[in-house]
C-alpha cells in the first residue's frame, strides 16, 4: 500500500502556515482543485442516484419517498429512536420543538413542506459526513502509517440513533476522506446493544489499543478492548475484539448505565503504568471522572480518588484529558502522556448529558500523588464555566497528531430539525471541521481553537474588501459570487470617539446575553454588528454572526460574540436559537472573526478561536445561487469599519466511499 499511488489527495501541513492572499487562491487549482472536482463529479453522481432511488437502509427499506425536484417529500416509514430507553438521550430537539415555535396548540409540530432540492442542498461539501444515515460522536481518532483515522458512531439502518456501529474513514490531510467498511459492529453479548464511544492509545512499540463502551444484552455499560487484526495494514480495515472482553464492568456504587466513554490512556509520571478515565455521575447528580490504572489494558485497578467531581453537573459523557503548553514560544500541541510540571497545564473536558454541551476547564494534574486534577479557577470549574463551542457541538474528542505536532479536536454537529426531517433527507449530523487546540497564552485562561491549516488548501478565488464603513442601522451587500462554501476572515474597528465620549454606561455586562431580547435585530448602543450569511436577496432568511459590546460602569468594554439563527429559515419545524458568550478582547486588539460556511453549517471563531459557535441551519430560500452575504450594523451609537475582509470560495473536499 505504502509504495503505490496515493488513494487520496495529499497536502503538507508544514507548507501552509503562512496567511494566504485571497487574490492568489486560484493558483492552487492544479494541485487540489482537480481531484476535488473529480470527487464532486462522483458525489453528484451519488446524489443523482439517491434522488432516483431514494436512500435505502440496510434492509432495503425506503426511508425517503422522493418526488420531483420541487415537490413535497413525505416520510414513508417512521423509524423510532431507541436512545432514551437505552440510556442515551440522542436527540434533544424533540422537547425543544414542542416548546418552541414549531408546536401547535396540542403540542403537535407543524411540518414544513420540504422539497428534495432544499434537502439535497443541506449536505455539506467539506465537513466530514458518511454517505447516509445517522452519525454521532467522533471516536478513536489517530494517525497511523501515513493516514489519519476517524471512527464515528453510525446507524447502518436509518437516519435516527440506534444499532450503533463504528463507521471508519481515513485521510491524508484531515480534509479529503475515504469512507471505509465498518470497523466494528454489535456482534457480542458485551456490545450487542451498541458499540459505543471509545478512544485509541498508541503504545511506544507502535501497538494500537482501542477501548470502547459496549452496551450489553442487558444494556449494561461495560468497557471493551479491540486491536487492529493486521497492524501492517495502514488502513486498519479489520479489528479484533479481545477474548477477555469486557475488560471493565461498572464498579460497586456506579450505575449500570452511568459508566461510559473511556479516554485515550496516558502514562503515569509516577510509575509509568497507564491511566484512563471514564465518565459517570453519583447518586447526588454530581458529574465525575473515575481513574483506572493498567499495565496491559486487560487488567485494571480503580484508583480510590476521582480525577475530578463537580456537583450538579450530572452524567459526564466523552471525557477528554490532555496537556497543553503554557509557554508562548511553544505553539505546538503536546503528546497525551506529557507529564505535568513547569510549562504544562491539563485540560479536562466533559460532555454534559444534562444540557448536551461540551465544557472544559484548565487546571493542574497531580500525577505523582493521588491522580487528581484541580481547576485553576473554581468559579469556572468543569461544567459551570467555559465551553468549546456555544452552538451545536457535542461529544467531541481530541488526539495528538505527531506529524503536525498539534492537538486536533473534532465535535459532533447534530441536527436541530425534527426526526421526521432527518428521515426525509436520509442522513443526520456532520462532524465539525477538525480544529487545532492550544492554550491561549495571552489570556492564560482559555483555549484557542482554529480550523486545521489544511482547510486553506480548499480556498479558490477570493475577494478582498478594505475599510468598508457600516453606519448605524445599515446593511451592506458584499458581492462575492456563490456564497454557500466560504471561508471568511473579517477584522472590525469600532469608532472609538463615539464609544468613549457619547456613551453612558449601559446597565452592565450582566444585563446582556446573546439569547436575550431580539438577537441581531435588537438595537443597543454598541451592538450588534457583524455579518449576515446564508441570506437571500431581500433578507427574508439570514444567519447573523455578530459582536455586541457593553460599556461597563468602570468604563471598560465587555464583548459578546453571538450567532442568531432566529431568521435562518422560513421553516418552523426547527429549533432556532441565538447562541453565544463573552469573548476576551485584549488591549490593542481589533475585533476579528473567521466564519466557515458549508451549505447548512456555519462554524465561527472569534478573536483567533477564543470563542466558537457552530450552527446547523435549514434555509429554504437562501440556498444554491440565491445565497448571499452582507455586513450589518444595528448599533445606534457606533460607526463600524470592516478594516479588512477576505472571503474565499471553498472547493468541495474529496469524500467518497472506498472500493477495494
Ligand atoms: N454517544 C454514545 C455514548 C456517549 C454518547 C452512544 C454521547 O457512548 O456517551 O452513541 O453522545
């Protein structure tokens, strides 16, 4: 395999650390565009086949009854979800839809008349998606013999959660993917109700151990071990489950369905044996992380102390634990076993089942003593403070990439529509763009996430705008041509005269949050302003990405970064929210944001990735050639200038099924 022609287009991350000039984007056509054009042809062919034959599930049942391009589509068979009865609340939209604007008087959803062309447009072009059906958590990411491997929770039978198996895809560059045959299926008593989430550990001798949660015949959550059946195969096509499985069962005092998602192992700095942590909760509803010690990944000792526990946070799913460098001169990721000490902090992350958000905190790991972790700031402890992403982003996982010397994060972007719509379109969920994660050494108190540099290889023609003035109450159209696959970088300057002289302090930052009031159509003294993406010509649909400043009583500014989906679609059978949070802005910094638009995904990064927001949106009009972008300023007392605006059209990635 190694000596043959590459299966996938290759790019070298080392050559892309420079900021690119959008005007020069076209030059890369010969190296990256042509394979991607070929893939687009394959994808279009596949899409045409889907439209003609519908999406078949594993048993050949039609999940979609397609009509002609503009006709309404109907659900032929309603697959029911098994998540809740099996201990996983996999789809959080239903209750929210019933409470929100989608519900009629009797709590019945008003279904939108989705057409095939609207639904087909929603499929993304450069975010990873399997060919069809339901996907959730990213699992066991790793780099092996020239390939990045991504496994994912997948239902082979339908577009709703259930029958969970491990899908598997490989890439040379984290952007272009070959979707491989299933890595693991539920076929033993210890995982017959699902091959659930797990993580990979690469041992010093190159051996890979994969630990994952299995749901047993009785739906008890146990931990299992699997290894590549052929370590010489760089694609790692076949996996062998250990004879000894399950290698861990819920310990006394831990609920039988509250014991899941083992982490990548790290080496104890004290005795060189391995440690893993597994999420759970206690009877008082405190979320917690158990720590196990192992030498051989078959036998484990539960340590008497918890890695960490936080009251009121409920079940911790998909815990992740990794080191980050504190030295500004070291802008690389750290290998998972990097010991604590000078220049190293540890990040603890948990996915909170209660609210389906990913929280993290930065702190110190005591590896020499009790194997505990302590947050730097108890006020923003895990689950009550910072989040990776303030939009739709869950069950994420990182891995250390030894080639790029970086830590890479993936998250599951779920749907915010109804299960009926997921069945109509035949698929559900997307993985986020892979993001590098570093400690923000300027603030010292948060992470920064940024799309992996290889995304920039997809940049085609770009446009630059400088010094665009956006007066209070105005909307400025930006002529960029096709606006459904974009990479946008914007730097804003706010007229400081106005902010310092004519503004009396608003009631204070505590009085504002992104989701209060009218979102992007509200009018404050110093916000909102930013961009409208996936907007149609007359702005009847648009998704707003914006800043909102508040002058505090002490005269200083507090900055919020928000994303407003309330007017993103005419359809009502959707959850539409205004997401967002505070973003630190240091002295002398301009306001900066980056937005990736990929059909129905808007993934945004403020101030270099200090605060991130991802939306899954469902426009009905602002699609295909009708999608536009605009600048807007709804603040009453500031003039905003887009100092620099770079907008690239992004090519489609090469994501296709593998054939032997
Ligand atoms: N998804 C998996 C579980 C995990 C949950 C099941 C998080 O292992 O806790 O599909 O989304």
